[in-house]
């Protein structure tokens, strides 16, 4: 397969394509050894991510879709420097993140935050909501910019939590509230990039809508750049400026939101779109609901 | 024709420090052979407790079957002994659980777990069940299943674990399948395959299905009837086509509006219409309608008295709302 050229004609949002990309992923590979029992040869590998190249521009939302097991989480974990690639590079403002020294890595970890799929498993159950959200400030206390707002109350307010919820433990919150805690923690240090791996997949449609709106509000306010992984085409349609379609570890198509949905090029993209279950006859829009 | 499953006025409550938590409250419905009932509702509204009640797997205490009957082919499930119930569970009803790790054993290879289930339910020997397990895993979309059978659950991606569990549930050839958010974690193509497998089972074995999901699209394509559940109660019950063409209950309407659609284009400044607020605490329910705090149409009577689930002029439609009494 030839290299995929990002579609630069896209009209999406306020992306500034004149500047160089914030993140540049170059021919990234990741394989895991396959457990084949006693007799399997050790040569056999699971190729989770194969030859992935893409660019991420400041202020944009890049959606990533693809079937289960196609390597989305593996890619996200490498972007967040949680996992090392087998080959290839990820460049942040031109520098390979896997060559960073300790100090550079710490700075990168502050700039690129991760939001997990499972709001149940990803929060430390022994810490209160307040402690969870404040933890990044402790970790990075030596290298924080001066103008950063470390006021817990204002951070909690930004994600729709109230001050009196500060002392409660994760198990005392609903799934949507837990995801808000995860988001609060991720934005606390004013990162540039948020890598969100299926952040709304575990949530009800009603809560999902609230969180999706929140993510868009926060993006407007802080000029955040998102990598947003989802298997839900409706969610991807709502949130993304550009979309990368992954299939068996590879990116098979990258296009602007409108291009991808209105003029899909790759057969797998078409399969994906055809498989989306539809509400036969859409519900009639009897009333305009108020936002909020 | 008599129904495969008849649930009549079922209430399952939990005793908690705050008092009785009414997880399932006065729920009634009937399900016929080969039919699918979709159940939709927000997390915590009682969907899982309803299916656990049918399986009689609610932990008692703290749980309590407060009222009602569950009849499966005329058999009164709530009055069976535990031994008898275990037989029903193994043979006639199987459940796909929401959390795959609850039905997968972390210390056994997945192949062993699937073939064990097949051996138990289809009465075949080890070699056969081993082959069938590989076949079953292939059917649910696991690639290179002859290698994957040697994996332990933690070596699979979340979606793959879900599929292994679905393979096990399908292998039981049940009369009634309870599928609790079976495809929520899966992408659309795999989801479509799995729903097709469940539909095959319906056609070939006449299996009836209760499909719990928050994906209304999945319901629209796979269920004949749909119940909208809110805070322990059914608030709307209808044929699928009617429900989507004309949602009646304000909650149903709000849900349908809050879904992002692939047909729509959403510019940067577009936001989704939301249902404000959160579900009420099931142990501290308000007097009157349970949806009153979030309802755009709330009237004075809604705060005083709880509406009943009332049949509409269309005989297959029921709504619990003062607007339609
Ligand atoms: N620690 C590991 N050991 C072995 N194989 C792994 C490991 N982590 C991931 N894999 C394999 O890598 C592939 C990609 O996994 P990944 O978790 O990235 O998928 P995904 O696209 O996020 O899927 P899902 O939508 O189900 O979450 C899968 O085949 C998976 O089994
Ligand atoms: N073992 C239990 N003890 C006490 N409360 C429970 C128990 N299991 C469920 N509940 C409560 O019952 C209600 C319904 O839960 P559930 O059926 O799991 O909801 P869902 O619709 O998300 O499946 C919730 O308020 C939940 O907290
Ligand atoms: S009964 Fe009243 S509060 Fe409840 S859903 Fe109907 S209109 Fe709304
Ligand atoms: Mg994943
Ligand atoms: Mg549940």
C-alpha cells in the first residue's frame, strides 16, 4: 500500500495548515508476539499497527474509526508515550518523542493528556475526586507555567462538577460524572493535545450528548487539539474535523469529515457506513430542545 | 399462541441504608417465540436488574422480589427451587452479560472455556467441541481462531473478549436469550455480524430475545417491540416502527434528539440537544412522575401523582405520562 496523503483541501474548522503539524506520525509499526501455545514458532506476531503515517494540526479534531482490534488503542498508547513502537517515529513539534530525555518527556506528558474509555477503571478508587483532579499539579509542581489556574473549584466548574463533590470517591459518582473527573484531570494542566480513547462509548446517549458538548466547549475555550477514537460513526461525525479510518492496523483513508461521509473512497469506509444501524424513519422534530 | 415469557407486575427492590431502592418497579410484558423485545434506558434505570431477575440471579439479600410473576413457558420461575432454576438457566435461558469479565474466567484459556460450554450444551466429545469452538470464534469475527484459543482473556482487546462471551452464549442454543448491551463496546461491522448471528439463532431455533442497548439504531433494525425504561419503570412500550415514527413520552423524544446522526453535518459551533440533569436516586424518588425534574412539559399534576402506564388508541402502545391519560 502506498502512503496515505492527508487530505489538505479540507475546509474543517479553524485549522491552521500554514503552520507545521503539532504531531507527525511517521511510518509507525507495532507488533506483539502471538501466544501460540507450546508448539507455536516465536516468529509469529500480531501486527497491531502497521505503517501508520499522519499529521495532527493545532486546534483540529482528528477522529479515528475502525473495527475492534484494528489497533486504535495501541496507536493511542504510542501517541501518549505509554507504549513504544517497534519501528517508526512520532514527532512532536519536529522532535521524535521516543528520543526525549527525562525532562523533555515530562514536559510532553504534560502537553499530551489521555482520556480513557472506561470511567470506572481509570480512576484511583482510593483518592477523592478533588485529589484525582489535583494530582497532576503535584506531579508537575516544579515546571508549571505561572499563569496556570490551579483553583480546583474553577476546574471542576469547567467540566460541570460542583465544589461539594470534591470529597467524594469515584464509586460515588455516575459513569458520566466519572468521565467528567477524567476530563477535568486531563485539562487541568492546560495541555495542547488530548488523546481520547472511546471516551463516550461506555455512556448512555443522553450523558454522551452532554460530554460531547462539553468536549467541544473546552476545545473552543482552550484551543485544544483532539485525537478522538470511537467506533460510533455518529459520534465521529459530530466531533471530528478530519477522520482516519483504520483497518487491520493500517490507515486506509484519511479525509475531511464532509468528504468521508459524503464521498467515501475506500471500500472498507463504505462497509463501515453501510453497517451503521439506522432509525428507519427518523423521529419527527416536534420541538427544538434548548441546549442546556 | 401463548408467550414464551410472561412478566407480570414484577418489582425487584434492594434494601439499602437509604431505604428501599426500587430498581425494577411494576414491570409487565410478554414475549413470543422468535420475537425480540428491545429495552432502552439510561444507566442505572434497572435494565440489568430486570434481566438478572428473569435469570433469578439477583443477590438476595440485599435484593428482594417484592411482587409479581415471571413465567417461562408457563413455568413460574420465582417459585422454583435453586436446583430446578439452575437447569432452566443452563438449558432454556442464556445471558450475555454487560461486563465480559464476569463470565470469562481469567485463569483459563478462552478455547477451553468455549469448548467446555459447547460440550455441556450440545453433548459432544472433546475433539468435536474443540473444532466447534474454533468455528464459533470464527463466526463471531475472531481472526486466526486456531491460534487465539490459546490466549487468556487479558490478552484480548475489550471487543474480542465480548465476542468470546457471545460465542459462549450462542453455543448454548437457548429458548430465551437475554443480551445486556451485547455490542456496546464493538464497532459497527462486528456489531452487525453479531446481531446477524443472534438473528440466525432466532430463525433456526425460534429463540426469543431481550435486547438491552442504548443504541436506538440497533433496536430499530433488530427488535419488533421496544420498551423505554426510566428509573425502574417502563414509561413507553410500542412496536418499533410506531415508536420511532412518533415518540410519545417526553423522555423518549429527548433520547431520540440527543443522538448524533451520520446524516447530519455538524459545524464546529453545533451542539447536541440534551436532556438536562441526571436520573433520580432510586431510593429517593420524588412524589409524582419520576421524569418531572428533567421534563420540558412538566405540569402541576406531574408533581403530585404518578401517571399509570396507559394503553393508547393504537392497541399495542402504552405510555406513562399525564399528557396522554
Ligand atoms: N499486551 C498485548 N499483548 C498481546 N497482544 C496485544 C496486546 N495489546 C494489544 N494486543 C493486540 O493488538 C491488536 C490491537 O489491539 P488494540 O487494543 O489496539 O485494538 P483496538 O482497535 O483498540 O480494539 P477495541 O476497539 O476492541 O478496543 C489486537 O489484536 C490485540 O489482541
Ligand atoms: N446488588 C445490588 N445492591 C444494591 N443495589 C443494586 C444492586 N444491583 C443493582 N443495584 C441498583 O439497582 C439499580 C438498577 O441497576 P441496573 O439494573 O444495573 O441498571 P442498568 O439499567 O444500568 O442495567 C441501580 O440504582 C443500582 O445501583
Ligand atoms: S407526566 Fe408530566 S413530568 Fe412526567 S413525562 Fe409526562 S409531562 Fe413530563
Ligand atoms: Mg481499544
Ligand atoms: Mg446494566
